[in-house]
C-alpha cells in the first residue's frame, strides 16, 4: 500500500461574497456512509440555506461523488472536488453551504467562491500523510537531548513523547528509509555511545510538516 493524504481533522470556515454567505465544512471520512451522514447532518443544520453543495472522495473503491444542489451545473460540486484532487487529498467529505444574498455572482463567480470555500476549509483542517512509519527509541544523556531532537525533523520524522530518568528516552516516528541514517547520526553525535532501537512499524496519519 502506498502512502496517501487525508484531512487532519474536521473544520469549518466562512466568508461573504456580494452578500452571499459561504460556509465551508470538511471532514475526514473512510466510507461513503460516513460521507453521506456528514452531508445529511449539514443539510439539517442549515435547512434554511439556499444551497448545500457537496463532494466526497473515498480511497477504497475510488468513489467520487459531488452535487451542485441547485446551483448552475458545474459551478459548485466540481470546483470543490478539484481542490482536493489538486492537493491529492482522499477520504474527505466537503459541504459548502450558501445563504443567497440577493446578488447574482455569475458562473465564474460561483466557481471561484465554491472553490475558495473548499480550499479555506481544507487549509483550516490541515493535511496529514498516512504512511508506514518506523518507531524508534534512543536513550541519550541530557547534554545530547536537544541535538538528538533536531535530527528527527531533519530526516522527515516526527518527535514522540519522551521519558526523563537517568537518561532521556527519545521516541520518534521515522519515514521509510530513515532508520539507518538516524542510527548513523546517533553514532556520530555520541562518538558511538548511543544507538537507537527499532521497536515496531505502524501505519499512521501524521500532519504534513510544510503546512
């Protein structure tokens, strides 16, 4: 299985365009049933809105669905969907609620507004990468603690929780291929006195470091 990207969490954002309110919602989901439940709940919550446009992408089975919910064809669901396809995000459901403000936006204006709303919500949610991570531990003396910590993000890893005793037990999630370079750096930093232990491997969603 190759790595893939999902929303880090649920998020809601809002902006106004020519008196129309656009409320964007994003959720991480794993099944079509979960996505449908998010859509239905949003429709109930905003039952008085003119439009509740939606889309979702489910990794398993390659399921892609969207709806313009009464907006002109191609001006809502597809622009929203395009945001997630461009970012490479899957297992996601998005609903954009619009309260019409009395001013027509035109096809181009609608396309931009719905795309912006989806992008704003995704930015607020954040993106996580689901991939296999190597779980490593290293016992180091206190003077080396900060140096060891710096090596983890330098290799694309994620720092975990630590135990403080006679030595500091540093925990890290390392991406594929980073365990050996990490071990070499530990040897170099400690003149051979510190060696990491590989304690397992797991698939885990970890927030992207560039966001």
